[in-house]
C-alpha cells in the first residue's frame, strides 16, 4: 500500500510564499508523474503543476512565473514552491502521483492567502 503525505500548508498574506511537500511511502516499485491539484468549495479540481519522471514540468497558466514544482527521486518527494501568492490561490492542495502504475492521492493541505 502506498501513502502520500502532504505538509507545508497554512495561512499567509498576499504576496507571501509557502512551500508544500509530499512524500510517498510504502511498497513503491516505480513512480512516474507527481503533481499538485487544488480545489475550492463548489469547484472542480484544478491541475496546478506536475512533473514527469524525466524532469519535464507543466504548470497551469494561473501559476506560471509564481509556482515551481520539483522532485527528489531518492526521497520519493515532490515539492511546490509558491511565491507571490494571491487570495485566489486559496484552496485545498492535493498531492498526486502515479505510483506502481496506479493513481495515488494525498489527503490534502489547506492553503489560505489573506488579502
């Protein structure tokens, strides 16, 4: 069984920064894509950023130039550095990973940006 555990969420003022981390643990044979989604009440999940096993990244247009995704393969960990945060970035952020050929999700971490 594989677990994804997020950390690093919290409350920050507009213009501030936060760094999210997500570590995968358990019986891991392979990890391909890792990424972050976010959801606000009444909306569908939005892909924020993802990073493939070869290091290529994709960012949502809404976070380009502000958020950076990275990964540490030996640690099975993905990071999301969020700078210049805006109130509209407020959401629950979920870690995602394709582990052992199957989708795995974290429980989510709340990010709140005050104006």
